[in-house]
């Protein structure tokens, strides 16, 4: 019994010491003259940096920017921070360690960034897609309608059956706009084209997307564009099995099906990364007006490109390829007007 | 007293040896992966103690782990192998979150009500397994494990369906009102007043084994026949023991919902239940041992994620170390198992007989 009381006393003493040391100083203050030192930047990825999709695109965009700015930026990249319980500690730890900029690459980082950014007003936070922000945080997102438009043009020109398809994940903002852009693009080529559309409702539903794509191909569709992560793999898999064409998204996906991935959109986040860092360095980041708090990548700012046409079946003629490139250039110059797309929910 | 001290010294030495062995094997793996083991372990230590924030995160992990492991130890003392702490935790989180979100009462009533509901939900979930054992002789290892799955999918159903936050698209409930949350100890860190509850429970556990109920539980662990002779209602005690064990996990679920996440979300249990089992066994079901091993595992987890962030060593190394400790703990338990010893003795005896 004595032993128990003794050990309990020791334990509570340790605990008290720890708690007292915690109270020591409340807010971690950073040195003011840090601007001449390297900017400390952390990028937190929810998946692997070589996922041929969402994470890889950001990884490549970031490293591309880094190569040109190695002398004034120090970058730390973490992969696979996916569990809800891990996100907030990871964000807070970087901020606490004095990192100046922290990127949370994904929608699920939104709430944690909101709560952490309040506690660390000196750190800038960037959220990959979403809609909420604080004074010291902003969002980078993709303006998918113009990209969808060019995909629609490619699909309509390629299709011999007059039937094309599109498979998306959740029926959420940017994906919805991409799909509408796709329909507009396709109809600009052939107003009577039949467009089949499926939302699987889930980004990771590879099997559901595969089933949807197989159904489309079986009904005579010969080109499908997909607009998401895991579902993209399902669509490409179906294309390979049915030996039809698929159009990719986010990252160059030709490696997934060399005979069946016709082209695809590639996100070039570096188009806005430079702008983000310029704003942070100049100090204007925290005073941005609300409408400028979302950095959009689009065709006009080279943030969206289509990957080189890969047409082993020879379904596209030379002049059609030229037409595609022309359309792309027109979109870039803003010569094709896409009506504003709003989603009625 | 002296032999007791010697005994616990032996037990502690065994635990330390197991941890050391796991760390050595982990170091070899770090070396193979092309990194420096000393650097990796140093990052784990600095990742757990290096700043106030990290220290705060350490206790954020330690609170639920300790509470759950202590609850598990009660069942294990009675030889009831409750491995369903995860599910009991989840049910506690669900019940308390539902109270916090849907019941319109002043906070001073809601908070105790939510605690009570969490304890009840966790207790009943474990009690169900206990009842199945007494009624149908269903093995509690299987039933508690299966109940884990039911709880996990029930939670998923709720956060994707009826309890989903109407303002978002994520699998989570709406957020709890600020007046209901467990107060933070320091405004900048997540460490909250739930630590007081953990300390109270630790203190309580030191005395639990001296109470009549603790004594009965212990006796059931010695064997059903003995307990029946001693005049104990075995069936009732089994169910009550399971319920107490589950109540602890349910309380930990309340703590996580009201102190850390402030809402219900998918995967809220984060696999704490499984680690708590290892902690209870590594701590030899002794309250002090459990507190120490839970502290150790919290260091591993918090420091491990920091190691992944700051070095190129993957977090999987931490999982390997955890896994090794589990294997060692099981191996030791198996070796110590009297049943095995007896069969060995019998077998040797028979061999001797044949030899004659």
C-alpha cells in the first residue's frame, strides 16, 4: 500500500511539472526580421506523391517552383496524412515549429485549417479546393469549365458513333462546372451529339466508375472523359478492357493505358503557386479581398493544359488536331465565351 | 511485501526487455531503409517532448489510451478477453454526441447527461457481449470483435446519413456548441481538462481491486468453480465486469468527442482500442504499469508522426515496433499460461511413465 501511494505521488509530481512547464509561455512568438531568411514551407499531401493524380500534380507543381527558388525557400513535403486525427496535429506542428507557409492539399483540410489558422496568425495557410478561409489563409482551386470545354471538343471530334460519355466523382462545385463545360464543348462541334453522364458520388469508387464506363462503352460510346481521382482509374481500366478511348484528368495518365488514353487535362499548379508566394513575400496575402482569396488555375494562366494527343487508332485527322490546338489557343486568349455556370442545388 | 516487490521488479524488467528488443529490431529496419536509427529515435523523442504543442498532443493521445486500457484490464483480470474497446468507444462517442447535438437543455445538465449516456452506451455494448457469453456461452473474443464492426458501420451510417452536417459534404456531424466542450487548459494547445478525469480514474483504479467488486472480479479470473464455491453469482459478475470495462471505453469516447474533435466523425476511434489492449497487457494489468506503458505508446505515436514529417523514415516503422511488442506480449502470455505448463508437465510425466 505504501508503495502504491509513493508511486502515485511521484506520478502526480511529474504530471504537475509537465503542466507547469506548459503554462510557461502561451503564444510562440517568431522573430520579426525573418524575411531575409529562407521561407519555410510545408506541403501536406493526403496521398502518395506518385499517385498519377491529385497528389502528384501538386507535388510536381511545387517542386517545379522550388527548382527556381531554391535559394529563398525551404520545402518540406509530407505524404499520406489522411486520417482525420492526424490532420490537425500535422498542421499545428508545422505552424508551431515556425513554418511560414503550410499547404493542406485537399478538401478535408478545410475545417482543420480554419481552426489552426486562428491560433497561428503569423503563418499563412493554403487549402487545396474548398470554400472557407480566414485572414491568414487562402484557397487554390481549379477552374474546370474551360478544361471541360476542350475535353468536350476532343471527344466530339474523335467519336465516330456520335456518342460520348463523362464520369465524375461527387456532384460538387468544380466537377459540376467541368461537366457542363464538357457538354458545351462537345455541342459546339456536333449539336446533336449524345452525351451520357454519371456521377458515382464518391471520389474513390473505382469499381462504380468502372461499371459505369463499361455500360457506356457497351451502349456505343467511344470516348469518355473522367474528372476525378480513384474513379479515373476505373474509367481507364474499362477503356483498356473494351479497347476504347478515355480522356484523363489532373495528371498525364497515358502511362495507365498507352493504347487507350487519348489525351487528358493536366493541372499545372505552378501557375498559381508563383502568385501565392509573390503575395506572401510582398505581404499583401493577409489583406487580400475575399474574391481574391481563391487562386484559380485555368487555361488562360497556363494552369490547365491538355496532354499531347495519343491516337494509335488514327481516329483524328491532322486538321482536327489543328482545330483542337486552335480552340485551346482561343480559350487561352478568352476568345471563346463560356456562359457562367451556376449549380442549382 | 518483499517477494511482491521482487515480483513486480521482474515483471517490469520483462516489459523493458520486450520494448528494447522491439526497438533494436526497429533500428535494424531503419538502417535497411537507408536512414540513421539514432536520428530516427532522436526525432521520436523530440517529436514527443520537443515543444509545448507536442507535449500537449502527447497527452491528447494518452488520455483515451489510459482510460481504455484501465477498463480493459478489469475485464482481463476476470479472464474476460474484451477486445471490443474500439466499438465501445465509438458507441460512447455516438451517444454523447447525439445528446449534445439534439437535446435542448442548459449546458450544466447536458454535460453530465452526455457523460452518463457515453458510459451507459459503452457499458451496454460490452454488457451485450457479456450477456451472450453467460446465456449462450458465446466466446467474448468473437462477439466483442464483431460488435466493433457493427459500431463502426453504425457510425458511418449516421455521419453519412441522418447525423451528417447539413452545412457540409464531409462525413461528420455538426459541431458541438462551445459551451458544451471540455475546457482547454491553454488557449493555444488542444490539451483539455479531460486530463483531470484521467488522473481521477487512475487513482480510482488503485483502490478498485480492494473493493468487494474488484475482489469478485479477480476471483472469477481464478476460475469459475472456485468463485461458485465462494458464493459468487458468476453470471451476474461476468456481465457487470464487462459493463464496467465497456463504460471506461465509452467515457474515453465522450472525452474524444467533447474534448478533441467537438463533433462525430468517421473513424473517430482511430484504432485506440487495439492499442489499449496491448497497453493493458504490457502493463501487466497493473494500474501503474498501464500508465507507464500508455505513456510509452503515446510517445511512439506522437513522436512517430513527427519522425515521418521531419525525416525520411516512414511511420510504418512505428507500426512495426508496435506489432513486435504485440507479438512479444502474446508470446509471453502464452508461455506463462498455466494450461500450457500443465500439459507440458503431464506430457513429460507420461513420457517418464512410458520410459519405465
